[in-house]
C-alpha cells in the first residue's frame, strides 16, 4: 500500500513495478534516438521515467474513477495497480447514470493529461541551442500526450471490461430497463474487441505486404486473452444475477407437516410429498424430525418414544420471510444461516409453509453457473 484516497487504500502489486521496468527497457532505445546527446545509462534513466510517467497516468485514471464514485455515493474499497494497468474496487453503482459517470471519468482524466502533455510539448520545442535537458523535457511531454491519448482511446473501446464497456452497459441498461441485457451486450462486444486486437496485429501488416511485428502480436495475444477471459466472467455474473433475481424461497423449501405430537406414534403420516414433521408447541417452532433417526426407531417403540428423541431443535430466529425474493431473500437466508443451516419459511401471515436448507439454496444457485 502506497497511500489512501478518501480512506480507500492504494495498493501496488509487484507486477506494476515489473511493468515499469519493461517499459523502461522498451523506451531506452527510443530515448537514445530522440536525444542524441544522452548516454546509454541516461537513456535507461529517461526510459524508466517514461515508463513511470505512463503508469502514473494509469493511477490518475483510477483515482478519477474513485473520485466520481465517492461523489455519487458509491463506496470505494481500494485502488489497485497491476501488471496490465489497474482497477478500482467499489460497490455496485446502483443506476445506469452513476455507472456511466464513473466509467467515463477515467478516460476523461487521461484526455486532460494528454492535453496538458500536448501543451507542454508545444512550449518546449527544441531550438538550435537546446540541450539534452530541454530535449528530455520535450520528449517527456510528448510521451505524456501520446500515452494518455492511447490509454483514453483504448479504455473507450465499447466492450467489457474496458470503461467503454461499462458505458455501453449503462446505455443498454437505460434503454431496456434490464441491467443484465446491458452486461451481456457489453461482454460480447468485449470478446469481439479481444479477437479484433489479434486480427489487427496480424492482418493489418499482412494486408500491407509486411511482416507482423512479433512484439505487437504477443502483446495483442496477451491483452486479447485477458479481455476474453474477463468478458466470460461478466457473462457468468449476468447469469448469477438472473439466478438471484429468480430466488423463490417457498419453491425451494421442503414441504412440512405441522404437529404438536409428543410421541412418535402421534406424528402425522408422511404422504407422497415426503413432508417433514415440524413440531410446534404453544405457537413456537421447536424443531423438525430427523427422518434418519425416525427410521432407526422400531415401530413397536413409537408409542413410548418421545418426539424429542428424534427432534433436531431450531433456534427461535430460525425462520425467513417467504415473500422475499431476489437479493433480499438471499441476504435474509444468509443472515439466518449464521446460526442454523436449516430454517422455516413463513408466508405473509406468519404460517410455516416449508423447511429450507441453506445448502439447497446454494446448490440451486450453483446449477445456474
């Protein structure tokens, strides 16, 4: 962690430092070309500065996301700088407008830095008496302008996980009223972009009867695989949201037969739906009969065997409102599951309509992924 922004930690992964070194190595030959008077060591120093400048622009990009998110009331958890750039971890935007504003903030910050770099580039044009220092400053402004324009343009590509993808998601969300429609549209466009990058790196040079640049092809492949994989994650997220929205606690609950029986012989017979006897005393849910334990008791002993011998007790708070749906239902079940993995499902009148196992809900959601 290198600091905080509005209380959120700014975390630098080792890959970010590696990226700085790689950019320095790539930039050093360029520095020697544009700065004839610089030494070899000086070229690497300048290259390192160029690399650091580019990645610092990524930090400004992420901080812009974080700043707008906070202004819109969205909780920012942390800002992370990685090998392939960075990302801002935050709570859900909650609306297409907020999502679009947060997404566009990063590229706009890069556009502002590009404009600043272009202005500095113009003001530091080397003259006949300019030295290496002035030339280095001129080149630095050029790198600032070019790199930020490139970062802004790349991030505005209309596919997830780029910022343009979030903007596209927000637009489709606003037009259709369905967020998942926007997520899926932006994710599929993101996969088109992923393939397009590699096709462009190979196809454009071949169309010009030139050899594709190996470095460009490798970078396009790495970025393309990353984008394709990330887009797949968003498609799974959309499926998860659909599954959560479709949660029906009453449907997931196992049927029950309410009883106040004191001995096993007084238990109601289980029908074809294999209802689980739930014991209620004085209006309070006491627990449910364990089918395995019940089957282990010989039928001849049922009249003298108390229900408590096969009863799995439930705490007083072991119930959930069956009228809840979607994320609210998931949150309610998760809260009760902290104290018991099995809970009663009640209808609007408070009557027990079924017995829900937390594992059944988890399995139902898992089957959708």
